[in-house]
C-alpha cells in the first residue's frame, strides 16, 4: 500500500472516529446508543419541540451511519487499536487481533506493552497523550519483527475531556494483516471449526490472514504464518512441494475454486496429510481452507491393505486347490510304483526323487492354505495395560536399543490375550528388515475414537483400544502384511498377526519412511472392564474305564464323490485294495442317483467339499435325512465353508486335507467307520 493511501486511510479513520466517537470500534448496547444519542441531540440542538417520531427517525439514520463506519473500520486492511489513558486496550479491529493473536475476550485484560513489548513505543504513546499531537509514522523493533506505528490522539466518547490514543500498526514491509472480506460476525465462528481458514497474496504467496485451528493442526502460531514470507511453500512436505506449487500456479491463471491434497510438515516434524481448497478472487486475493485428512488417508490405506489381502486369500486358496489335485495323482501313483519296485531297482531312486519334489510342493500349498485359514481364537475382554506391562520382560528390542513403555489409562479390548502377546512381539521384533539400525522402541496404548465415516473402511466409526509400536529404524516401503510365502519368520509372523487382528474385528495401520522409522498401530474393538467373577470349585469327575475298542468292520460300502477323475480313480483303487465296496460319482447330482439306485446299506460317504452343482456339505446333509447313521469323510484342498475349516463338523464326520498320502487316507477311513 502506498504512503498516500496509508495517510488517507489514517485520516479517514481519525476523522470518522472523531465524528462518531467510540461507536466505530466499541459497539454499544442498543438501549445505551439510543439514550446517549437522544441526550446529545437534545443538548446540542434548539429543536426541543420536535415530535418523538421525527427524533426517532433522525436517530435511526445516525445509527445506520454508525454501523456503516463501524463495519468499515473493522474491515480495514490496517491493524487498529484504541488505548485508554493508562494504555490498556479499549478496543481493536479484526486485523489487529489476527496480527497479534489476541482474542476479543482477552483484550480488556491486557495493556499495549503486553502485546507489543517496546519501551520506545510506550514513551511515544505517553508523549502523544500528554501533548495531544499526532505522532508521525515511526519504526520500532519487537523481537524479530519491524513494525511501523502511527499514533493519533482522539476524544473519549463519554467524556470529551479524556484523551485516548489510536494506533495504526503495520509490518515495516507492508500492512500486516488485511482483513478477510467477510462480515465481522463470521470471524469468531471460524475459530471453532476443525480447519484453518486463510487469505494470501496470489502474487507473492505470502499469508495475509489466518484463523481457525492454526496451532492445533500444524503447531505453528498464527504470527508465524503471517511473519514468514516463505511459509506458504515451507509448510508443504518437500516431496510434494513442487507438484503442489505447480498446481496452485496453474489455478491462479483462472478464477474459481481448486482443491488438492498434500503432506504438510508440522512444527514437531510429523507428517500431516492435508486437503486444501482455494478460491482465486479478484485483485489478486487467494482464499483457502485447510483440513486434516490424515485419518481418512490411514483408513484408505487400511482398506487397500484389506482388499489386497482378501484378494491374496482368494488367489492362495484357488492355487492350493488347483495344485493339490495333480499333486495327489503324482504322489499316489508314485507310492504305488514304489510298492512294485524291488529294493535294488535303479528306478526306485528316480521315483523317490519325484516324491521328494512333490512333498516340497505340498509344503508350499500348505503355506497357501495356512494363509487362508482362520487363525484367531475367540475374543474376550483383555486388560491391555496389564498385558503390556507383563510383556515387558519378554520384549527383546536388541542390543543398544532403548525400550520405552509409555504409561496409559486403563483400557480393555476384545482379543485373545495369548495371541495378542504374540502379535505385539511380532510387530516389535528387531528381526524385521525395516527395524534394522534402530536405537529406540516405544510402545504406548490409549482409547481411540474414530470419528470418520468412510465407505467400505475396515474400521467403522466408534471406540477402539489402540496399541502403538514405534521405532526409529531404517524404514521401508514394503507391503509388510502380504508375506504369503515368506521364508523370513519375522515377515510371516507379521502376516499372521495382521490376519488375527482383523478376525477380531480390528485392524493394523502401518506407516514407514526411509531412515525415519516405522509405526504399527493395532486397533482392537473397545471393551468395558468385566465385572468380577466368583470362582466355583469344580469337583473332579470319577474316572471311567475306557470302553474296549469296537471290532473293525470289514467290506463296508463307501460312496466316493470326487469331480477330479484322476484322484477318484486313485482313491477307488486304494479303497478296493483294502477290500471296501466302493460306489463312485463325479458330482453331487450323480451321487444322489447312485445312492438311490443302490439296494444295500451305504456306510460311509467320502466327498470332496467343493463340487460342481450340489456341494459336498449340502450332499452330506441331504443324504443324512434318509440315512441317519451315515458316516461322512470330507476331503478338500480348499474350502470356503468356515465351519469345516474351523473343524466344526457335523457329528459322525471327519475331514482330510489334500494332499494326503494313501496311508493317511486309509487311516482316516478306518477312523470314520470305527
């Protein structure tokens, strides 16, 4: 702003303040306004015979004029403050409050030296007050800021003999805080919103006003935003800075709104994900709203991790099933060949090598199936604080690593205590690749509220008990929860921990930066502390002699249902060699027809769980209705039936996991029939 404009602005402020007295910056109650206005009007005019209606109309015009000047002063892009004779603050406009971070309710309890601690300024104010002459613009230094101040003597509204002082304050390089062009009543509301509302000069990218959750979000006070010309860029994470500034520069070429998301760097050094919406207005003004979206970003990442893991579960299950069938055929016929070969036959070693290779492949399918199975024990209330305290002795962060367990409030969560201990140990392990070179390990817990409603999120809005495990190791960008076939025991343990926590209805968030460390946060469903339970002594049962084993029946009839022809032929061959009567079918529908056409008794149903059409579970339940004594043996390399996978079989049924050896098949059949 030019010197001429500043002088005109100051003159206008002083003149209108002189005309309308304290009403410009000191709003009065309406009753006081009317009473004072009437008294002055009657004292200073000779029109005592005016009608009340005419007087009221004239006063209404004066009040309208007062509000006009009051709003004008409040919106001026100059920091203005009125001081009493003892230099206490009488009132100040919005630009002054924003520039020096003074709330309206605190102003009357402060003097100007508490806001601007300068003996030089105090002396100049005292001089203006005593002499009654205007102090031209002068520069003073306060801390690391240079301020230009002009001081004008003014009359007190209630007592014209009392002199007050009006200060106009600006940064030495320009006006400190142009007011946001909004009604005065909107400013206090902005202080209560969970966002930062700012205005900046589009040409210089320097903030000119800021309000809202300024310190709560990034930790920097409003004065830092306004006094640091480069802060518009410096608040943005270095890796996001160039792209974000390029986006803003492109947005400035057109008027309207634009939004982007970037990582900001808080005063503590922590990274905060932000979403910012800006509006490019007329005359080079830029307005913006900054919100913290760190939690939403975390929920998005957790959802992505969950979707990837679910997809891996499906892929691992399908691969295990598709591998197990040919493995069964190779293994079965390989074992049959060994039985026919003499000990000195050179082919015997070749067959043994084939069987050894299939055994290794079977180990891989076993890992795939282990990745898909339910791992968690039933959840019950667990005292998290007590569990972490108890676990301290088992934690081995490594040589030269400082372990810090931060105290926290009592917190209970739904989990299995033993498995939760193993989960914490896995995540705190120093054997993780990202934990290498760490010197500090911190574990803390608290009760957390997730207040964000995010569609499809693995964690819904609500209360959770969280456990945070943080270190300062080398960090990593790896996907730590997807170790399906990991040979590294530490990586496999983390994958198991992730699946276990999700089965309890919780989740694990992971963040890591190269050379800045990693953080795991376990979220578990919050639980109330259970009421004390009175233990009742249990009377030991009287030992009962075990019954003599039943005589193994011979030549029972077995209905074999398997859609893979090679496996069906192999199993049929082995069972018939064991002298069982075998009926066979390639599907559930065919099995129903075979059973209906068989006149004798069917003792055992051996069925694959996954069949085209009627599934193995449905087939078994249907046949049980007409054959209540029917025994069931399920076989499968994969099943999506959670009851079967968890071992919750119907009475009289067994389960055999593919791939299996011929001897294990015979043993399981005898066990089912006994």
